[in-house]
C-alpha cells in the first residue's frame, strides 16, 4: 500500500473523529492517566505537529531502516531513558491538549493541513532527522500512521464514537505491530497467542 495514501487517509479519519467527540467527553477518562483532551494532544503532537518539523530537517545518513526499527529503538536504550521519555510525553500531551483550546477540532484541522502539505513537499527516499536518527521518509511516515490509527481507536473508545479507518490502513498498521513483535523477545509468545495456543498477559504491548 502507498504510504502517502495510508497516512493521508488516517489523517482525514482522525480529524473527522475529533470533530465528533462530544463536548462533555473532553475532560473524561482517555487512556491511563490521560483524559480525552490529553490523548488527542498526544496524537496531534506525535503524528501531526511534528511532521512538518521532521520532514523539514534533512538527515545525513540512514540510521534506522524500517518502521519496526523505529519502535525497536526503545529496546536499545537504558530503561531510565525510556521512563524519562514517557514522562516528557505525558507533559507534552497535556500541554498540547490544552493548547488546542476551546475548539479542538479547528486546531486539529489546521495541524492536519500543515502535515499533509509537508509530506507533499518531500520525496519518498529523502532522509530526515527523526527522533531516533536518520530515516527515509517512506520508512518514518508509516510510524506516524501507526500513531494516528492506534490513538484514534483509543479516542473513539474513550469518547464513545465510532472510528472508521479504512480496512487497508488498519491492516498495514496491524502488520507493522506484528513486525515489531517479530523482532523482539516476545515473538514466540505472540505467535502462540495468535494461533490460540497461549494467552497474552494483561497490558501486553509490542511498543
């Protein structure tokens, strides 16, 4: 599947989803310690707002060669670094959520416009400075699609509204998660669970 189409499709569905979040749900439970506004803030920050920044910052060499390599990066750094990054992500989610203001859907629509325009201005093989190191555009953007789909589904569940991501986009996102798992220490456990031979522990995640 064309990674540009998948990302733009996910952006459109996520933006529409935000427009349909009921007004009384924004301060309600979202995901873990986040409320819905925080959750949307995280998705916007990670999958929309940073896209023009990263795509506008050329990288020198390819250091991470695949989407699954992006997610696997966390396994290569000390646990305290990952923990610190999660604290920063929570702070950023709350800050971004608050900055969406009284009309979050309007703000998200503008972030979506900027992100898709930035994607249209770069080549598939261009190397950009992603947070984990140099990546080609065609390898980094699918990780942003992943963020939109996964957190879009989180928002839909928390807000009580349906999410209508294209089946093909959900499929490639699921395949990305499977490839991440296949490169990690839990690959055998996941394979056995997918074939009905094992049960995944509560809270199991491949990222």
